[in-house]
């Protein structure tokens, strides 16, 4: 019997396989592509190494790529047929059960099983990291916080991966609305490990949710070498940079970054970021048809079958932006057929039915100029869009679509409510004040519109991260478990 770097017993692994497994966990926590090579090397050394097979399967399933999942399913099935599971340790059998649930499409059961593992083995880095991603995919803010928080006291300050635990915890704190604490923990994580891209990402999310775009730009600018290369998270980090640049009104910089980094995305996650960025520009009337056409070409094989509703939304954005309404309607029709049959325990089925399909239909309606239909589709679900995953920052694309549709459809009372919610939560956001100006224009109040635009301009030029008493009072946030942020 052998032990991993965190002191957990494992079976079926040679000394060389354990070394590769430990390196793989380190690469995973650093979001480096080398994790795949190390995981494969561990299995080459010991093909029936239980935790090595578990790790490889999680890696294949948590990319949200259909082909990766298919390969992982075949390899894991062959492994299970070869071994005697009764000879495994209880923790290893528990991981096999969690992987089995994930293979069955039950994200929620998998997350719960990983949670039970973490209670018994709070230093199981793989259970924590995989569970953290499950919580992200299901939009569970409370578990993003508490899964890591419940294990944190079992990690020592001098542990090489303690900082990574803090980085995950900081992200969970941010998603649950604890902004001051999230910033504190995230900054400490990055202090311990400057190349902890997830920790950097947590700090960036914290600034985004407070409208502190100037602080965010300065934070990222000061650490470009740490987050911009060498990981499979580079594109997403640049996407966050672009969100800040959009708030400052620097569309030229946004498009330059898009062309240099986002336009050549190779994974669903990277294509998703590209679509989310172009959609924000689309909502403001910016014609990016050429960029949309190139992006739309990349989506068909990735959404050929139902897998993750959050990806579907971004594929539909791309089709609508490119004017390929037929492809958007075809995808929606396929998902309608998918949800027509009961699929007990398949999380994506419920995601698609309750959130994915209404959002996809609303995006098509927006593209066709049927703004009243957009409002009718999105307003009833605006407080539960977290159910199909992603972060608050990512799901803000849905909330912005609803707000823009309300303005264009003349739903002024709803638009007033939505703008008021946004300004009350993030008074430092130029975007929010520009929408207040648009509403004032619609109401014929030129003076109020001019005042709101002046406020937006002052914030954009100053890059204020919240300097007034009112802004400071709104920084700390609160636990709202999936509903933090205006519109959620």
C-alpha cells in the first residue's frame, strides 16, 4: 500500500505511479495542461491504480467536452471490469461511486458523494477539486463556499497546496456574496503562490461583483506573467480582463484582445468565453458579424448531442450573432426532443428544461427583434438562472439581455426595477449608469439622462473601485446562495 503527498492511503500503485499521480494533482491545482500527461503516466506505470483511473476519468468528464467524456467512459468501464472492487479501500470505492454518478449524468449525486469523502478525508485534494468544479457547473454558491470551508482547518499553513485551498475557498466566498472576506482570502492565496490562477481568478471575480473594474485592471496588469500563459485557464482570464475594459469603455482594447487570444479558442470553455464577450457587444449594437461567423463554425461538433446546457446557450449566441438562425432553431429543437423524455437523475436534463431552453429561445427572439418575447421568457426565470451553472459574472449576460430587451420593448417599469437593482448593488459600474440614462431618455427626462451619463463618464475615467461611503457599504455582500448580484 502507498500514500499520496497528502497522507492518504492508495492501492495498486507503484512508487513511480504515485510520483506521477502527485505531480498530476499539483498540475491540476495549477490548471496546467501537463495534468493529462502525468495522469496518463501514472496509469502507464500501474494500469489498475484505482485513484489514477479515478483522476483520469474526472479529467475527461469535467471538461464538458462530449468526446472527452466518451473516451473517459470507455476507459473507466474497462478498468472496472478488470478489478475486484471489494479489494479497494473505502475511500477508493467511494470515488468509484462518485465517478459512476457523474458518468450517469447525475452531477448532484456526484457532488454529494464527493462531499461525503471530504468529511471523512478533508485532505483529499482530488475530492475537493472535483467537487468544487461540480459546484461550479451546477451554480451552487453555498457548496462552492462550504465544501472547501469545511475542510480548510485540516490543511496546514506550510502545506504546499494550502494556498490552492484558499484560492478555491475565495471563489466560493465570492459566489456566496462575502466580498470582503473573499478578497482577503484570495489575496493571501496568491501571496502564497503567485501563479495560482484560480486564486487570481477569485480576486478578479470579487472586484467584478463590486464594480471595481479599475482595481481589477490594475491587479491583472501587475500580474500578467502569472496568469496569461502556461495554463488552460489563460483565455478565461483574458475574458475577465475584457469585462473590465468594457466597463471602462475601451472597446478597441477589447477587440484587440479578442483577436489575439479569444478568437482561436480550442475548447468549449474558450469558445464560451468568446461568445459571452461578443454577446455583450451585440447587446450594445456593435456589429461583429465577421467575428461571429468564425466563432459559429466551431460550435456544431461540440453541441451535436446534449451534454451541458450552459454550453448550449453560448452556441446559440454564436449562431444568432452570425445570422445562422436555422442552426439555432435546430439546436433548440434537438434539446426540446431531449427533454421530452423523462431522464431521472440526469442533471443536464433538468438544467435544459428549466433554464437552458428558455434562455436559448430568448436569445433567438432577441436576434429577431422580438424583445417582448425575450422579456416574457427571461423574467420568470431570472432568479434561478444559476441552476444551469457558471458564475454570477458569466450569467450576467442573461440579466443584461433581459434588461436590454425590457428597454427596447418599452417595458419601462420593469426596466426601472432592473436598473435600480443593478445600481443599488454596483453603484460603481458605468454600464449600470448608462442603462439608467437610456431609461431616462425613454421616459423623456433629458436632465436625468445627462446626469446619469455624466456619472458613467466620471466612473469610466476615474476607474473608481468604490470610493464613497455608499460604495463601501455595499462591498461586503451577504450569503444569498445563488442569487447574489442584481437580477439573480
